[in-house]
């Protein structure tokens, strides 16, 4: 009895929308945690560099490059979760 009810709810448009939102949310949170971990590791490694060398690296554009890398990662993660959301909604 419960199996038919759950299947009926999940096969409706609202059910697919809720399932797609849940999958997108879980994917986004997971990717956000990975990005936070990577950022923490980069900050830890940069902390071990002497100040003079770090200032030279910043002058050479290391900060901009790190912003590009993490910005690209966030953009790709958001595009992947949106594609999962749209695929979950459009599935028939």
C-alpha cells in the first residue's frame, strides 16, 4: 500500500520537482564542502611560505589565479546542479 502511494507521489510533477531539488541541494552542498576543504588546504599551504616570497607571488598574480580557479569551480558546480535540476523536472 505505502509503496504504491510513494510511487504515485514521486511520479507526479510535484514529486519529480521535489526529488530534483533535493538531488540538486545535496550535490551543491557536497561540492561546496569540497571547495571549502580545498580552500582551507590552499590557505594552510600558503601560510608556510615566507612573507617576502608570498608578496612576490601576489605581485605576480597568484591571488587572481586562485580567484579564477575557485570561481570556475563554483560556476561549474552550480551549472552541474542546475542541469540535474532541469533533467529531473523534464523527465517523463
